[in-house]
């Protein structure tokens, strides 16, 4: 997961609607089942999906009233904390 991408996607959600990301995730998840897809392509799709789910989580916190910067930092701390375990 990359913070600049999650931040950008969060801004996209703010300007548009989270439904765009949810539908995009559904398309990408379906694409992973395509015949002949390479491992490298799956890795890229997986990274995109992860970043989109991260942006949705950050957006959820912002809707609860958490400032954007704080929501982004808290999310990344959770991610890094789960990697360290």
C-alpha cells in the first residue's frame, strides 16, 4: 500500500462518490479470474485493490469526523503494525 495513492483516491472519493471505487474493486476482483492472466498482472491488480480498500477505510474515518491527515496516518500505522506482527 502506498500512502500517496490512498490519499489521491480519498480525494477522488470526496470529489465524486465512494461507489465508483466499490464498483472498480468489483471489476478488478472479477478480472483476477480471467484465463491467462500472469502473476505479475495479478500483483498489480492486487496492489490497486488494496489501495482502494485503504482509501475506503480512510474515507470512513473522515466521515466520522477524523481529520484527513490524522485518518491517513492512523490507517498507515495500522497497516505497518499488522506487517510487523
